[in-house]
């Protein structure tokens, strides 16, 4: 979660609410379900403009949606509440201190029989989150235009989860508890020297992640069996880094070079024989050149390096359910960091013709991954668990493609933005059957996608906004039991999974709004539709044997909404 707020500039207050209805006109057996949302934000500035406070909040309640009427949800019930604030205080003429905090509580539940406890339903997937985050930032302007920035932040995430149900045989074992504390401290200084800018700083980041399955009593045995608490992961990560970057302008050309040096340490705590430690120094260089070929045309070339640490991440502790099987992710004991070397070339054209404005951006990109992360799939064990273990593909992988974006505006009432990307991501060398399901191409990664957005202010406060998203086919893993034909049935029986290719998706949306003034304030009424063409997945699994991970395409079916603010 990353919420960024600007300092308040004036005294304002805004509030609104909306209601959406998913599944309108679908007619496949599922019921239309509502989604309620209310929000507010307020900013207040003292007369001396040295102290300001912004406060915001949001509440959302979405009913679970079942598209085919089988009693099992296609997207979960969602109850979410957010509250936050940002305070700033100017210190003298050149200093400023900012303090921010937000709290999020969220309950998601998918499956069936929502009126029963999680372990009494046939299938339940239910994570409950409590998130608390705070940050403190100090800015100080020095010399004529230099700036010192010091920052500290901390976030704590507590999660109670349940992935399982009666179909798992012993439903009480499917509860989980996760705590994740992350923190960051750092500082940087930006110095300006004529045509050059020097930036340098240090930072320290850390994370503590613990995931466990609480102990329970199994009453299916005589006498009842006590199952102890199982620690799935107890991991601590620390990264200390320093960085420097220098930019220099030479006529129409700007050169930028920089690098950072990180030292990371990952500690996995467990029994003495299972405790481990990994650590390394990692240099991370970068360079770019920007050339103004013409007043309206820029050329840019850049190189950058990045890496992913060999660690387990919070979001990967999600357990997928496929019938009586559970699919979990782990990392290999000898997992090495994945490093990426990326290059990009681009041309950026911008020009105005009277009331017309035109911008065109064309990019080509290439990324090479060394020791690329890849999943090893193991056969189902006696407890019905399928393990996906993250390992390294020593031959590496690459991602390359082309991107085009076009912006057009006719001041001040009409604007269009469109873009498209052609790309391919694939592992290099041979890929054994147990790695990435035996596929060289990345799974769940379309080779083509695009978008179109429009905005039209056409008559006395009326506005019409449109969106269109295009997503190309991609290969996805199916781990359920409901085969499409006899050939797939044989594959599922032999391998436990099959590969399917998704269709093209065409997600079209529109929003009509009306602004009016009353009692010295501005009000807006609006209505719209998402996924007007109902370009939506049409082969969801059904019943308790469904594969929960077999979801792709647009997130919402045809959805109609109304609101005000």
C-alpha cells in the first residue's frame, strides 16, 4: 500500500458516494450485486500558511458476485475502511516537517455459504488485513537552491487468513496468521552547480515477516489429536545502501550517471538445522542521455540495473485452492538473487498548433534477467498440498518490445490519449517440464495490449469520459478437475494441470457527469458503465472442486454505477 498526499494549499472539503451494480444484463444465472462506496477529504490551512492538515477517509462494501449461479463467488465480498491524515509545519523560511498516518482495515471473502464460519463452508478464501503506516519527512533548503531531505517511515500489516473448507478433510488446519513489519530510514542531499546537479544519500530498509498456522484439535480421530502451531516462515530482511548521481547539461544534451551500492542480509529463523542467512553487496549502476533534437523533439537513451532479493514476500503467502488440493509457494534453500539489465530508447514529440496540442512517444525496450526466478512444480503430497518452489533458471530470461503513446487535446474541452504495447517475455535455453509448466514464454503475460481514453466537456457543466482497454491472448495454468474434453482430461490426470490460451478482451467504459453550483459549493452527479461489452471470462470453474487461481481477463463484468460528490 502506497498512499501519497500533497500538502494542502487551501481550506477545502469534499465528500461523495457511489453505488455500482455488477452483472447487469448478463443473464447467465447469477444475480446482480451491489458495490457501495463513500469517501471524504478535507484540508485546512492556518492564516500564516505555515501549518496545514489534510484528513481523508473511505468506506466500501461490495457484495460477492456469482456469474453462473452455482453458489460460488467469482469475485469476493469486500468490506474496506480507510482513514488517514497528513500534517505539515513550516520551520522558518526554508524548512518543513511533514507527518502522515493512515489505517486500513479490509475483509475479503470468496467461496460459498457466506453466512457460516469460514471452516464450515465447502470452500472459503478469506484474508483479513489491518494496516497501520506512518512517516516523518524533513525538508531543508540550503544555499541558493540545494535541498536536504530526511525521512523515516514504518508500516505494520497483520493478516488473519483462511484458505480451505470442508472439502479439505480437516478444515480447522486451514487458518493462518501473518505479521509483517517494514521500516525505512534515509536521507539525501541535492546540490546544484551551474549546469550540473549532484545527488547523494544513504538509506536503511528492513522487514520482519512471520507466517504461521495456529494449532488446532482434530476431532476426526479417537482420541482427538492435538496439532501444534506450524511456523511457515520467520524471515528478517535488512538492506543498507548508499547512492550518488550526477547530471550535467551540455547545450541541448543532458547526461546523467549514477550508482548505488546495497548490502542486503536475509535471515530465515527456524529450528537450528533450518536457520539460514544470505547476504551480499550489490552495485546498481544507471546512466541516461537526453538530447533535444528540436524544440519539439527529444531523444532519450538509458540503461539501468535492478535486482530482486532471494526472499519470500508477504503477498506470496496466499494459498490457492483447487478442490481438495492446496497450492502453496516456497523458496528454494539455494535461491540466488535475480538481476536485471534494462535498456530503453525513445523519441518524444510535443507541439501546439493554436488550440491543438499533440504529443507522440515511441519507445523500444529490452531487459535481460540473470538467474531468473522460475517455479518448480512438485507432485501433490499425502496431505493434498502442491508445492511451487521458487528457484533460478541459470540460462536467464529476457523481455523486449515496443510501446507507442499518442496524446491529443483541443483546448480546453476535448482530449484523447491512446497507446499500445507489443512485447514478449521468455526464458532462455531449455525449460524442463517441472519448470514454469515446461513453457519458455512467461505465463499470464499477454504479448499485446493497448488503451484509449477520452474526455469531452461539451455543454454547460456536462462531461463525457470514455475508456477502452485491449488485452491480447496469454497462456494460463488450469489446475482444476473440470476438463474441456477427453484430451485435457488425460493431461489433468497425468500432470495435475493443463495449459489454456485466453481470448482477446475488449473492455469499454463510459461516464457521464454534470457539475452545478449551489450554496457557494460545486456539486457533481455522474453515472456510467464499465465493461459495456461484457468482455469477461466465460469458463470459470463451478462447485467445490473449482480452481481458485483460474481467473483472468477484466476484473469486472458489465457494471453500471451512479454517484455524487
